[in-house]
């Protein structure tokens, strides 16, 4: 398959990928989950830090004493 494009006879063949489709699509799925978590997790942590900072400021706690 040097220099040639990969061609599939049907959409079903594309998803099956010569018997390796299950492994390939699971790998793609897990990759998408990890990428989504890499975006979602820091957003959630940032929101938590901002929320706790606002709460501390409203209670008059000196934020310079808090070590993260």
C-alpha cells in the first residue's frame, strides 16, 4: 500500500476495518474522553478556586494566609 489511498467498499467495511475496528474505535473513544477531561477538569478546578476565594473574601478571611 505504498503511496496509495485506503479505500473501503462500504461504510460497514470502514467501521469494521478488516477485523480491527473494535480496537481502533475504542482507542479513538478513549482518546476523546481523555482530551475532553483535559479541558473539563481545569475549568472545574478554576471555578472551585474562584468560588472559594469569593466565599473567603465575603467572610473577611485574609487570602494571603491560604496556601494552595
